[in-house]
C-alpha cells in the first residue's frame, strides 16, 4: 500500500507523543498516513508488550491510520546493522512513503538516537537497486523517500520548522491517553515512572503550546531536517505550513 507520510518509531507511543498532530492534520488534508514501530516496547516498566499492542491499535484508530506495523525488533537491543536495515528496507519498499518521520537524533532514551540513524541509512539503502528484498516471495522495487524529518522528543532541540496542529491537538492528546498502561491514568496501577505522572502529560501540552507560540498559533509540532535546504513550491506553504 502506498503511504504518503510514514512515521517510524523505536517504540509504540513515540509517534503519539511527538508528531501525532501532524499525522492527523495530513489525514484531514487527504494524505495517506502510517506508522511502523520498530519494537513492542517490552522493556517498559509498566504494562506488557501485549497490552501496548492493544493500546497502539486503539491509538491507530483514533488517528485513522491507513496502516500500522510492528517489526518486532528487541527493545533496548536492536542495532543499526544489515539484518535490521534489511527488515526496515522491506517496510519502506512496501509502503513507498514520500515523507518519512523519524526519531530524534539525540534523546533521553538511547533507542531514539539509534533508531534515527537506522532510519536515515535504511531510507538511503532502500533506493539502491542492487539491494534485493522480497515480500511474500515477490521481489521488491527500490524506493527512496523524498524527505526525512526528525520529530522532537523528550530532550528539547530547536526545530528547523514547526507545523500548526491547533485543530488537531485534542486528537493528539486522545491518542497519547490510549496508552493507559504508560501514562497517567486512574484505571491502571503500576510503578511510578518518569512518564506516568500527571505532570508529564502537562509537559506535552506545554511543549505543543511553546512550539505554537513560535509561529503565532495555539499549538505546534517541531521537526528537524537532515536536508540542507527546504524548497517551497510557493508561499502557500508559508501561510499554511505544509510539507513539500
């Protein structure tokens, strides 16, 4: 299935916390959107891999994703090596995304930076015709996304650009709260962790407000660009920030 925007994450909930508003925005605009989670987040202190799979499915429904796939890499221990690159290349060639959104290049969780580099290299290698991959026994065509952008996670990084998600902020928060085992909830009991407090959810809202303030709107999501320059087709993408 051809996907316009594919968000790739080390863990289920990375996307919801960081760029779910952007996905929801582009779904409204008629784009196809999807998520590939690299791991099941099985090392999380709260909940289980099975519970998180159920929660990620609930979040996918909230965001109206066209596809969500989990590659089943080992949480905390996946590598940027040939085996993992080929698995990700298969996914990239399956969905043929125009735009890929990837983990922050540097963050509190070491999986995030490792995933960022893995995605960057897999996207490039996916475009090489001499790398052979198959899906269900059928050879895949080479495919390289047009753009790769990194979303910003726990560690604040000054964004290269910000998208207005004012109309999608509530959808973003609903998708985050789908992960009741991970975040503040009156219905799930578990060990207290950094992300399980009510204050942590408040910081997500504060970050979105801060990003929005930078561009004169209520809520925003910031991104980093690995590309030296971003081209604009016309000024409409400045008036209403849009991927090009």
